[in-house]
């Protein structure tokens, strides 16, 4: 009788992977181990993952780079949530005969989170809520959206959704990205401008680019320092798109009204990081995609992918 295979479910921070899908059929043929933490130390991570034939990864929480993959001789299948995962070295995986499968994705979570952060920052909802709990009353003055200008960097699926939200709030919409055309911007209800014009004119700037070698550091120090002192920066895309040191600096110096950030260069963000100490930063812990329906798709598709792979291999 063939022994059970070993499956690792990585970075299940909320310990919910077993709740959002039925793993019972898989567990007949496999040992499923769920890890709730992220390990960055290469030696410790290698030791943890070596026993497993199947690794299920949540987004980019644990990168599977070349050296790590070569250190996992038992690994046969990687299942990644979402349609793409730039943190997996696909060429190395293919050369090692490791199959990669991806799950579906729900696009509504990220734009909804973006707009929630934008409105919370504009109306200073966290401050008002905290002050209310401490017995205070009407301590801030909110920023209106109607008539203001939002600059959208990246007018793809999510950027287009943000443009439609902004139009519903009677905002002016401008947009920029390296390959954006006037025709596509106009079709999305936006006006194409230069990068410099976007940073100078916008009252709110929202970033929606795919992270790649080319897009890392797209938002530079000089860009941030062109922003209005009354402007807000929102990033729910990826942390490395922005010069993070410059972001900390400009917020510490109060050069802009504030920022609302859901993504960071290092995740989880260290407890003592400077970004955690800023009173003009509304920070959340990369929860833009963390919704019930998204997790249901992620983990149900993960179970389906493993089941299909096991059937093909007669396990």
C-alpha cells in the first residue's frame, strides 16, 4: 500500500484554510499540515518544507525562489492562489519537474478596499472613531471628494473600477502609466496626463500597477515631493512600487496630508517599522484580497487542483 503524501499549506495567518473548503477526501490519501506563520530564514524554511510533495502557497507570502526549490527534492506540485505569482521561479520549477497550478481570483476585493481606505483617510474615520471611544466629540474636519481630482496610476482591471467609483462621487479622474493611451484612458472615463502632471494635480493618488522588474520603484522620491500638501496617497497594489524610505520621510515631514497603505516591501511588516509610528498613515496588513468569497475560491480551487493531480498520478 502506498504511503500517504505530505501536503503543506503555507502562511494561513487566520487559520481558515480548512474552513473555506472541504479537505476530507484529500486527507484520506495525504497528511495535510497547516502553517500559520511566515519563515524568512532560508535554512529553517528549507528544513520545514523538505518533507512535502505538495506545497500550497498564499499569494507571495513565501517566495519560492531558485535556491529554495533546488533544496526540496520531494516537491512535485505547487498550488498558488491567484492567477499569477511572480514570487515563484517558474523556470526552475519546470526544470525540476515541479508542476505549478493556480486558483481563480475575485477582482472585487482590491478595489473595494482601495475605496474604503480612500474614504477613511479623507474623512479621518480612524481618528474620529478612536476619539469617540475616548469620550471626545467632532475633533477633525473631513476632506470632500466631489470636485476633487483623483490620479490613477495604472488603468487595468482594478484601476478602471476605481475610476468608475470616483465618477460616482463626482470626482475628476486623471491617469498615467507607461503604456496608457489617450483612447484607453478616455474609454475608462479618465484623462491621460504625464506622470509629473498627475502628481502635481491630484488630490488623491491611487496606485494599481502589476509588480515586475520594470515597475519596481515606479514612484520615486521626486514624484512624492511634487504632491500637494493637502493630497493623499493610496497603495493597495504592491509595496515595492514606491520608494518606501521616501514615503516614510515625506510623511514624517508632513509634506502631504497623509497616506493609506495596505502593502509593504516586507510582509509581515516588522512591529518596530517606522511606518507603524506615523499618525498621518492609515495602515492595514495587506487585506485587500482577504475576503470570504475570495478565500472560498482560493481554497476550494486549491483542493480541486490537488485532487485532480492526485487522480492523474493515481494516488
